C-alpha cells in the first residue's frame, strides 16, 4: 500500500545545524574545502552539503581532544560536575526532540514518530543514566597480609582512558552515538566522533547542544566525511586510547585489525541475523505484533532484527498467514506522514542489495508469500516481504538489512536451538513460549549476547548490550558501558 504526505511542511524543513567540522570548540571547513551531499531517501532530493573530512582533519581533532584531556579540566572538575553538564545535555536534547527527529527522518527515512517517541527519548535516557553514574566510578580495597615486615594497603583506581574514537551508524544515529558519547564523557574522557555520511546532521546538532551545555572546548569533536577517508583515518589514528565502532561485520573486521595493531581497547557492534523462535505453546496473539516489529521496524534496517523466524510445525501456517497479512497492511510513503507505516531504505546501494536477496530467495527455491519487489514509486522503497524458506538459503543466513522475513519450521526444541545457533552471528534472539522451563532453557542454550522472552524492543540503557562471534566484541550500556571507558589501576603501599 502507498500513501501521500499529509504532514505540516514546517516539520519537514527543520533548521539545519552547522555542516562543518567541530574541532577544539570551533566550527571549521574541511582542510581540503571539500564537501559531500546528503540526500533524502524518500525522494532523492538534496538535504545538505556537509564538510568532507579526511586524515588531516581527523588528526587535528585527535590533537584537540588530547590537549583537552592533558589539560585536565574535564577530569578534574569531578564526576558530579560532569554529571550536571550531561544532565543539561539530556534536557536540551529533550527540548529539541522535534527538530532532531526531523533531521534524522530527512536523511535516513526513519518514521518521524518513531524518532520523536522512540529514538530521541532513548538518547535522553542514556545521557541521564550516565550523568548519574559520573560520580559513582569507584575503586576497591583489598586486605592483604603484611609484607617484608610492614603493613600493606592495596587499592584500585578507576581512571579515564584518554582520547576515544567513535564511529557511529546511520540507522539509529543519535541513539547509538549516545551509547558511546555519554559514558565516555561521564568517565572523564575526551572524544572524536565520525558520524555516518548518510546521517550526520543529528550528530552535528548534538555537537551544538554539548557546546551550549558547557562541555569544554576540545572535549567533544566531530569530523563528518566519507567512511573510506575520515572513518579509516580515525580507526587507524595512533592517538586513540579506545575505538568504538558500530557498523557492518566487513568494516568491523578492519576496525579490529586497526585497533589491535595499536594495542588499544576496542568495542565492536556488528549486526546480526537474529532468530525468533515460536514454540508450540506460544501465545500467538500476543507474539504476532513483536514478530512483525522484529522484521519490519525501520524497514528491517536494525541490527537486532529477528528475520530468521523459526516456528513450530503446528503453527507455521497460522504465523505465516498472519505475518503476511501484517506485511500487506504496511503503508509505504513519506516518513513524515502519520498514516505511513514504512519509509524508504537508506540509499540506492542498499536497495539494490536487498533486491538481490529477493531474487536469490526465488532462485534458491524459497516460497514467496508476499512482497518480493522494489516498490513502484519514487525513492528507495522495498515491499515488505515474507518468504517460507530453508536454513541453507542466503536469505536465511546473510544479514539483508531490509524488510525481509524468512519463516522456517522446526519439530523439537533441540532442533530449534540447533538451527538458531547455526550462524556466525550472535547478537540477540527472541523466544515465544508460555513455559518457564523452556524459556530458561532457551536463555542458556542460545549463543547470543541478548535474549528476549515473549517480547522485543529497544535495548535498555541500564543493562549491557552487545554480541558474540561475528556480531561483535565488548558491551555497551549499563555499568559495563561506562567501565569500558576506564582503566583500573592497582596501587600497593607499604607502611
């Protein structure tokens, strides 16, 4: 289905933030003077021309961050003072929610209401959580026996690392940026962010907000640009104490190599091909909205999307029909329009990749239930698609990052766990069952970083998020999310 836009045009033309580099507290063009064009995936129109940073700009930003860290002002002001500034940042983001959501809708095609009521509040909550954590990074003491005839005191300090490099994704720009920026700053680090080339504006607006809230010059820096230039330069820069990257497994592998060669910390979140398992005793009525969201939220462009849908053989026909009915009812169109339920995918490269998987599904013998084509309209739209397939098919094994569900039957819990674990990914899994024993068994059996039981949604900032194997390394959010931006130092004193 399609719809025409009915949204007030003012919401679709938000004031644009600065489009230059933000380095050392100053807005400045790229050293080369180059820019690149950001486009609207809903219609291909130009959104903005943005400074295209390169290695020289990244180096300037890292140097500014290092100078700010060495000066010590951000660390020495103490956790409580940093927390007050970050709480102010959160309040300012909340007050600017409509503008930030509109910027992301223009560049990404995300539904405006999803940003306004989902992504922006989640970012606000993340800043508030870590603002409260800023003065609660404690060391520990250990009672030790006397040594060399003297008493001994042993304690630890938890200290900031230094300059953090953060490379953020386009699908949830400000949310995932908040996962990195808020804990890094709360712990006393300085940071250089390379925003996604397809979606830099909300991060540039965030830079304005941080400056307005009183974050000192050089503590927070943004270098927009093309990934192969600015992103690669940041990943390889020897001045980083840690690199945090969210993106594709292919690029993530290179990031890991860069970080390892520099002997520094690294956190990687690299997506997934996540299973949803519908057991025979599942409450299908309650499960169906989550199963659908797990496949079609944000056009399937979600790292946690549950696009491998394993259904007990007794429920396959019902789940397939109801999921297909949901897909057929999705309204494609302008993501600012309140009547629209799915916007475009990010760009023509993504569109062509998704269409390639749709062709592959047919060629490999999967049964197409609904969808399966590029939508017949302007912009980068794909029909929400449901296949019934097999484990060996590409659509069931590779991350499509589009609105494509593959349903597969199973007979026993053992078979379901084996199928779910038959992947090199390991981000998350979603399980539907009314059996407490089966739910707890699934939580133990599934080789993933996160398990949802009888539901699916946005990760909560209070608990760790991350994957295993091909889905990444390390954890974001929760206490682990801020501790990963610190170093623990042991002190032993004889007296």
